[in-house]
C-alpha cells in the first residue's frame, strides 16, 4: 500500500482496510482519524499534508495499523454488548424461564416503555422543524434555521443511537459523520438535502411515533394483565373468598372446560399460573421486539456510504 499523500488518501486507505467491518465502527474510525489529522494540520500550517502525514504515520499509525487497532477494540465492545451465555443445551423450560436472567430483556422492556415519550418527541421535532423550515425558507432567517434544524437531527440521531446501544445492545456510532472539508457553505447545505442519511433519520423519527405507541401499549397491557392474574390469589384472600360479590347477586360463573361454576380458590391459582406464564412470554416478546428494533435503528440511523 502506497504511503498516503493527502488526508483524503489516508481516509480512503483506512476505509479500505476496514472493509467488511461494522458500519458504526467505520464511521467512528473515520471521524477520529480525520479529526486528528485536521488538528495536526491546523497546528502546523507551514507543513503540507504530505509532510504532516509522514510525521503522523509514525505516531498515529498507518491506515492498516489503525484499522487493526479498531478491529481489536470492536471485539472488546462486542463482548461487552453480548449478553451472558446461557448454560449448554438448556431444556425448553430452562430457555423459557431463563429469559429473566438476560439483562437485555429488561433493557428492551424499558425501551418499550420509554419509546412512547421519545416517539412523541422525535415526531413533534421532525414535523415542526420541517414545517418551520418550509415556512421560513422565503425569509432571510430561513437558511440559518434550516441548517440548525438538520444539525439537530444529526445530534438526535447520535442520542438515539446511544439509547439503542445501551438498552438493546446494538452497536451504534459514537461519532457523527465528519463535516466535509473544502466545500462552500451552500454546497454543505445542499449536501444536507441530498444526503440519504438525513432523510432516513427523519423517517425514523416519524416512524417512532406509531412504533412507540405500539410498544408502550403492548408492554403495559401484557404486564398489567400478567400482574393482575398473578395477584389473583392475594385478591381472593383479601376479599375473604367473596370475589363473586363483585358481580350481580354473586352469580358470576367461569368455565374452564369442566362445566360452569362459581369461582373458588382453584380458579385463583389457575389464574396465577396463567399470569406467570404470560409474564415470561411478555419478557420473550420484549426481547424479540428489542432485537428487531435494534436492526431497524441500525439500518436507518447509520449511513452505509461510510463502508
């Protein structure tokens, strides 16, 4: 590999050395490298890019060396994000109830409960920002507002990425895409409109409203029903065996397939068992939805062109 003579050549070689790696890792590596190289060039403006790179390659590292360091670091990150390994060949019952020992389950469940609030915020921010951008575009303050709005969208993309990585375990970028050098202000503004990543991020923010409402509704409904069923024996005991008094003439009956009868202790215990099964089924559902949403966020919030 030829020694890079410009910063762009260095970044191209680093991108090539990282080919096949996680797009989030590539984005972080390219941002860190470009930030470091631009800072070195700014500190010593008398040096050209070629002289600066000759010096940096000895301290910061050649592109292939930097790529190897990032790959090694990514292995440690993935180990930290990976949930604990289950016992070898667990039984079906062990797999069903073992979901309670997976920390990603509770992260996904909390994300489902949080998603309605974040979904409302993202949707409101995107719709309001786009509406004001279009409305103010005919005024002199329209251009600065559009730039600030699209900049805020990229910041929110990083914030959501950190939430997704912390709760759902999906590797997301820790750095933004480095601002393009050598372009005029109008060219940078134009690139915001032509950048697919900008629009996929906005689509994600719109999509989070229906998804957030659905996640929150499913989580709250299933958890409420499960907890209510589990607490049936306690409710029965506190009511002194008279849950039938809650109904007209105390003649409420149930039928489990053995004929109708007035509810008793056995029915409360059956409801408790159903509630326990429903609770663990809800945890499995939450973990599955968390994995699904992690892939959605990865696809829509991480630009693929970095790879």
